[in-house]
C-alpha cells in the first residue's frame, strides 16, 4: 500500500508537525511506503528520505495572523506526482493551500482521500478577529473541504464533537487515533544556554507555559491572572514563558520570556520546572501538555478542548478549571502551597508515559488507511 501525506506545516515547532515527523520516521523504520510532501522553504533533513518539498509559486501573510504565511504550491507539480505515482490513498494533514491542491488533484484522478483535523480553525479565527461572521464562514469552508474525505482522524473526543457540530463531518468517517509521541527523544536531552538561564532563576518554584504567545492560546488571560496573583500574594515563584508572538515581553511579574526554542532545547526545559500552565481553549489535543506529563509535570488546563482529556484520565495528573481569573488564581495557589498535591499529580503523570508511545498511533494510522484504501 502506498500513502502520500500532504502538509502545510513541516519542520515546525507545533504539535501537527511533530506528529507528522514521527509518522515519517516510523515509516522508514518499519518499511512502510509512506511519503510526505510539504511546501515551505525549510531544507529537507537527511534523516527523512521519504520527505519531498513541493515548489512554491506564491507567499502572502496570513490574514489576521501576520506571524504566519500562506504558501501556495505548484498545483501542476502536485498533480504530476499523483498521476505518475498513483498512491492507493492520500492523507491531507492541513486544510491549507497545499491541502486544497492535493485534494483537487486527487479528486480528478480518482484517488481516495483521508485526513486529520488537527486544529480548531474556527475558534482560532474568532479568537484573533472577534468576528462571528468569519468564524461561521470558516466553518462552511471546512465543511465543504472535508465532505469528500473517506476518513478524518481526530486526536481527542472533544474535537470529535466539534467536527460533527461545527463542520458537519459524518460521524461514521471520524476515527480517534491514539495519542502518541516519540518517547525516545526524551532520553537524549542535552545541556543548552536556556537551561543555565532557568537554573539561575532565584524563585523557589517554577511555573511553565509553552506555546504561541497569541490570543487563540489565551495567553493574555494567563499573564493578567499571574500578575494579579503576584500582586495579591507574596509567592516565591516564577512564570517561564516559552514561545513567540504578539505577547512576547508583555509586562510579567516574576516572569521570564525565553522566546521560541528549537525542539531539542525545549525538551530540556520541562524537567527544570515544577508546574505546567496551559489556558488554551482552542487546542484539539495539546502536544505540549503531553510533553509536560511525560517528565512528570502537574498541569493546570482549561475545561475546553483536548488537553483536559490528557490530565483527567485515570490517574488524575492535573487540575482542570474554567477560564476564570479567580478560579485559576486559587488553583495556582493550591499547586504552589501543597507540595503533597504536586508530588501526587507528578507521579500520576509519569505513570501515563507508556500510553503516549507513538507506536500505537503509527500502527492505527497505517491499519486504518489500509482498510479505507481496500474499500470498493
């Protein structure tokens, strides 16, 4: 069986890109015929002989989100590749320009289409524009985009509900893929300059946030909540913010901004912190929450989105709170004051490690695509 995967994000520091890189690596390891195609200008790694870059023909800033760009690929190159290779099925990982090109070409050639709904795009759009019109428009566009798919993966139950209610994907086509991450990369964490910076922080407890410093991640809420709490309480605690975006260097009491880090730099940061804070209400999974759990960090997450599923499942390894400043201040204070609670949640998080093995995700990914490709 031959699977071609198309993605608008690759070699990037986000959960979608990380998942695809893991799948690509394991395809080589297990001798599975899967090829990945992307269209940004990042240089292909020699680690992946099954990854190819599609020529780009245009690039424009993403509307309402200038930190990112829309990269338009060469449609005729995509069509030529599919016509000559004729894979059994294609997988579209992102509903971006390359995803639209791949879908159009595959339909014309009669190739079956599968995909993953990684990101709650309507919520992202609303959080960045506060426009209900644009949010509803995005739902209609996505509904039309996915209607011809034979299979659409989700990585959380919460996201499955949104896929049915917001973009009208047939529930029979939705499959929840097991959560997975490459556990091996946590065994080879080296020293870096940022670790020295963290070690020099004078505060006793270190709280950590990792992700884009933008509205859809609810970062302003976290910053305001933290500042209010530090003003009200004399806490011997620091908040470390990792990521880039519009709120980089926003005034933060007892706070430290590290900016965007490479993946190998980031992994070392978790182990030197005590609690992970993640207030996003738009994440369908929360890859950074999984990473924090693997090294045993207790997590405080919102009651909306995929991250709550990671910490709520037995054993309980974190706190889930409604996005409300008073509730979050109480929760942070509770985690600060109660060492026994932190230790208990940390032990529970470490126990979940085997559940997050990427092998389960990979096997389900390949098996399900094979079933779909064999249907008449």
